[in-house]
C-alpha cells in the first residue's frame, strides 16, 4: 500500500513537470506561467488561460487534463484506502483483543509495565499463566501488542480499565506503578470491585507498606528492600545466597525448582502419609512444608504427616520430577 502511495506521488509530480515543460516549449510561457497553467489544468480549477492558447496548446491541455485527473484520482483513492484500512485494522484488532481478554479466567492483572511490571509479567507468563497488563502509555501498549501480551490502554485507578482487564474473573492483581499513592488507589479500587481478589502491591517510600496494607493489599513488596537484603545476604552468607540462586534462578543445566502444589480432589496421594507417598524415594523431591486448608503452615513436616485434599505442598527438587508430582496431585496419570 505504501508503495502505491509513493507511485501516485511520483506520477503526480511527473505530470506537473511534463505540463510545465510542455507549456514552456509550446506556448513560450515563462516558468511561473507554465507552472500556473499546469496546476489549474491538472486540478480542474477552471481559471482563465494566462494567454490565448494555440491549437497545439489546446491539444496538449486536453491530454494534460486527462492525465492529471487520472493521476490525482489514483493518489486520492490510494490515500483514502490507506486511512480506511488502517482504521479498520485498528478497530478489528482492538475488538479481537477485547474478546480474547473476555475469554480469560484465573489470569493475573499487572498494573504498570515499567521495569518491575515487565519482569513480573514475563515471569508469570513463563510459569504458564495468562497476564493482562494495564498501562496508560500508547508506546508501551504497542510493544505489548508486538510481544503478543494482552493489554488494556488506560489508568489502572479507573473502574473501566479494571473491568476491561477482567478483574471479576482474575486470579490476582499486581500493582507495580511507580507511585505509591497510585498503588494505594489501585488496591482500593480493585478491592471495592471484588473484595476477595488476591492483591500484591509494590512499595517504594518508607511508610507506604502500612498504607497499602490498610488499603487491602494482601502482600506488599519493596523491591529496594529486597535488593538490599539480597546484597547483604551475598556478603554475609554467600553459600546461602548461591543456594537461593540455584533454586529460584535455575537454568536448563541446573533445573532445581521450588514449587507450591495443591492436592486436588482426585489426587492419588490423598489420605497417604509422606513416608508412603514416594515423593522422596521415587521422585527425589523434598517436602519443605505443608500448608493445611485452614491456613496453618507446618515446616519440615514429619514423615507420618498425612496428605489431605486441599493441602498445599511446598516442595523442592528437579524440575522434571516437580512436573510429575503436579500431575499426581492433580489427579492425572503420569
């Protein structure tokens, strides 16, 4: 389409140049007079002639008029088509995105796609979860569209944006905008619309954590505090820091993972003790803790702890074995 527009512009300029030189040679017009006659002829304005034309000049004018009108119509038609098709693509793309978001369930809403928000969204997607990003920057949303990430263009503090992101069906909401005040308002708005939604908020300034908790945030995280603590741990306890890196930042050649897995109603291990479950012996996994359905957390559970439906096992071990355990606890055959 762009090539057609360029071709139309080139043809139009060619007609203008041909007309100017033609009037200059045939009627001996000055350059300005020749250009003026060419423009009023091509655009069919209908002003009078600069000077009376000869028979050859009139023939040339008729040819120039036909060529000019055809070229101008071609250029205008191409430009109109370009604008209309662009708008239609934009409208259809937006409607397709809205339909895709409406079909999501148990997804996560990330409010703000800055450095923190982008990393959070990437990690959630790597875990196989769906993400909808809310951001008020068109430049950001264009990048999200190119990356195939669902998004809503708007402010996360507004009800309309949260509704468009499917807050009533979402698993959780993460407020990661740079302003603590905005994060407080986002949490308040989300909790007002859906009190049971799990919310995590980013805190930057001292004292913001308490305000975010009062606003209803289930978890508050300070990236600066976590970063400082991580640096201090590396200095004070380097081996512990290396172990944490191995667990949470594992690569394909060191696939050690720590996961939380919920025991489903059809799980084969429901009602079985840890020592008889084969989790340690067969899958080579370590159960670090068991979170019961009432919320109580049991660290380093004894071997005779019985696995029950609704329990959450916090386990660590090879990624391949973790996937097998997830299928077992989900009631699927391995």
